[in-house]
C-alpha cells in the first residue's frame, strides 16, 4: 500500500524491486490514492497492477465499500509504505483484509494513530532514510537487503519523445538547463516548507546571468499561479512547464543539468532520473529524505530547533512562530551550492 504522496511512493520503489527479486512469481499489486502515484508505478515491471482509489475525494462510505470489495482478493501479504502515521491508513490496512500485515510503529502519536493495526511491525529509526525504512520492513519477511538500490521511475519512449519535442520547440540554443520546483504539498500546513517564490525568482535571474542557464519552472497543476509568479518576478527569460503528465514531467526533468527544489515529490523525481539536486530544507529532516541515489547538496539554516518535523496527522507548526529555518536561507547560499554541484558533475559553473 503506497497511500502517502507521490514522493513517498517513489521512495518505496527500491522495496518493490527487492520484493520482485525475492518473489519472482508473486502477484504484486499497489494501492495508491493519488493519480501522480499511479503514474509513478505504471510501467514499473515489479508491479502487476496499480489500483487507484482517491480516498480524499470518495468519502468514507464509498471507500468502505471499495475496501470490502478489495477484501475479496484474499491477499496473503499487505505492506504499508513508510511513512503512514495516520489512523486512516491504519484502518485501510486492516479493512483490506490481507492475511498478514506489515508496517511501522512511530515515535510520535503512535497509539492515537492505531498503528497496532498494521500487524507485525518495526519501529521507525530516526537515523534511517525513508528508503531504508521501507527496506527494513522487508526484514519481517525474512528478506535481508544487501545490494544498493536507487529510486525507479520507468519512462516510455513516448515520454522521452515528448520531452525532446517540447524542448526543440523552444529557443534554447544549447543552454544549461536548470529545473526549479518551488512548491510542496499544501495539506497539514506543508506550504510552510517552501522557500519564498521571490527568492526563486532572484535565484533564476542570478543563474541565468552568471551561468548562462535556462530555467525551467516545474510544478503540479495546482501550482500554476506559483510558477507564473516566479516567471513574472524574473527579469530574465524562464520557461514554465505546464499541462504535462507526471512521466512527461519526469522526462523533461531528466534533460536538466541540475534541479533546485524544496523538499518535494519532484525533487525525488529528479533523483529517480539521476539528475543532481540542490535542495532547500527548512523544518523537515534531510537525513530522512535527501535525494536518494544521485549527487546532491543540501542548503539549510542551522538552528537548534530545526529540523522539528515528524510524521503524524498533526499540521506543521513553528515553535518560534517565524519559520526562520526556511525563511532565513539566503540566495547566495543556494548559488554557492549550485556552483559546487555543477563543478562536481563536470558542468560549467561560471567564474
């Protein structure tokens, strides 16, 4: 079950590969609740079927009927992807009716989230990346993970052809392509994880002027206004990527030399495409969600109270009241990180 968001679904893909390697003849189904998560897993050879049920839209009664129908599949095993510290996820896991269930226990709000309903569990470890949390779950199935794995997002030739065509129609003239994602999820006050759009605009101008870069501004369909605000806030030219599917977006990100982002699903998409990432962190913990499997730089303001975020249904708050951990990140910090990373990967980094 990959009920968390798009990025969290990507962070479960190494575990899917291990499951397929261990059980080559098993029927592996994935239940997701976001269309973007469905796209992430489509074409994945380690999944036999992807079920989309939009719990947030369908309501409790229709979702209950859906789960009763799902029980008729008589699943042998159900695994709840990490993180899933919500009572709703626990209930879905129970009602799906698998003979054996596996999941996590959490340091915060564990009892109120009814995580005991996950059946056999392991306790989350603050020192593990979320990919490692998912792989650790497999120990409950007597699977020892010894190899190194990466995030997996499988693009079709049509997806890559779309990216080639999209770029060919723009006057890029061999420019250094740098992708931006200034968004995050918005539920539970998650928009407070965002670096200011005005700073992204200033950063775009600086990278265009200093590196000869062409900035591509990415984001979901609900972030169109945010993307346009960044473009209009720049004095230099930038391109807004709109009206694309998740995998078309990934194909365009794949063509970038570097990706600058908040802690977001598209950051993990860039990591899956092996694109170097500069990530601006605030209240969330880079140890848990750094770009897995690619080169990266983390930019953050070092404060004694940061990171403070933990996985639960509780909305994001700031004890200081000012979210200085993200608001205090300077533009020059990000420019320096971009230059360092470009040098590391052999790209032009300016003088």
